[in-house]
C-alpha cells in the first residue's frame, strides 16, 4: 500500500483551553457535537482518557441507513496539549491544543483510510471539528 499523505484539519475556538479540552473528551458532550452534519448523530460515546485507554463513539445516519463505531487506543495524553491515538485499523491521529490570546487552537493530523478520497475525508473531519467549535462557543 502506498503511504498516503497525512491530512490536517484545524480550527480556532473562542473559549479557554481547559473548557475546550473538557468538552472534547467528555462523552456527554461528544454525543452532542460529534457529527459532520444534521443527518448524522452519535448515540453513544465511551472514553477512558489515559495512555492505553480506549474510546468508542457510535456514529449513525439518523435515517438508520448506515452506522459505524469510531474507536481507538490512546498513545499520548498530555493535559491541555496533545492526544494521540491509534485506530482499530492501525492508522494514527494526533490532536494538539494550543491557547493563544484567550482562544484555543485545535488541530488534528491523521492518516487517511484507503476507501474514500482524501479530500472527502478532510471535509468530513473538518465538518466534525466545525460542529465542535459551534457547540463549544454556543455553551461558553
């Protein structure tokens, strides 16, 4: 398999880094923001945020036509700074958190999968990140 180029998505959130970190990692919040668009939802979320801990988010189309578990194991957990995890298929993702001028900058760099076009994957991950921004800013 050819080594695919990593994909990066990024957003700036008008909220303190501690609030952003907490919302990113709390299952009760994850089920409210983890969606690329209103036709999808995350009915369940489990998160054991520690090195070696696992997470699992169930993502489904609201019409019941499709669903999947997005899951992985944490490799790095550095409070308010970085989370790296390995997905079930061996791909990795790293999300960094940076505070600048009272805002939080969240960036995720991930290995693409091979079934979907990389640009489509980038759009999907960016849409979920944008949903996160909207959720945090509306609750802050």
